[in-house]
């Protein structure tokens, strides 16, 4: 995958590949653990970038902007969009969605200038745990489960905040990629 990205004209920051790989595999706490969470997260960012490149978009992957204060998993230049990627290991999907919302709304996470330059905000959640209750759900089942169990529930997700913040929430599960637009919640 790395060589495909490096050779793609749609990948706009190949010069960052080595730094991204080194920061994941050379950190003393990871000791090159290819199965560690940092490695899995970086792989998911690469996969997401490749997904958008394959759709003929120009992207930056795992890019640090503005003196490295703005770290974005995937920046889709042709869609003026930012993508925050998460990997669901356990069962608390609501927490991950709230983390994505915070990335775009919490002071200090991303600069106003970057959010203004890329006004479309997407989220991507990979559900690779086959025992997760969302792993085999289709689009309508995910929407229904969100409505019944997560949206505007105690400890859940504030529906208006989700709708106002994330234009598209992408899920990758046993059914493949599922895209839910903010108008579908």
C-alpha cells in the first residue's frame, strides 16, 4: 500500500510517509509493534486516503498543518473536506462518534483557518471486531440503532451536534463501506 500511495499523483504529501512510519514504529513505547494501536490507526488513515485517491481525489494523509498544531488524518483537497478516522476495537461506538465531533468543534483541536479552508467535515469508523453489534449491520439498521440507542440518549450522541458537524459519517464493517449523510439521521 505504501508504494501505491507514494506513486500516486493524487497523494499530495509523499514526503511525510517516512516521518509517519517512523513516528509509529520507532517510538520507544511501541518498539516496532506492527499490531499496536498506533500502527493500526496509521494503516486505517492510509486506507482512507487510498479510498479517496481511487475516486480521483487529491489528498493529504496524516498531515500536520500550521506548525504541526493541526493534525488531520485525511484532507481531501478536491472536496474541501477533512476526515477524522477512528478504529472501533471495543463496543462503544458512541464515544468514537463524539471524539470525531470534538475534533471539529472543540477549541484547540483544529484551527479556525483550517476548518474554514476545508468546510466539509467527515468521519470514518472502521469496525473490524466481528463480535461488535454493528459489524454486520446495513445502512438502515445502523441508522435505526443510532436513533434508538445513541442519539439524544444519556451518555450518547447529541443529534443536532452530529448533524451540524459531520456532513458524512462513513462506516466500514462486514457489509463494506456505508456512508450516512447528515440529512439521513
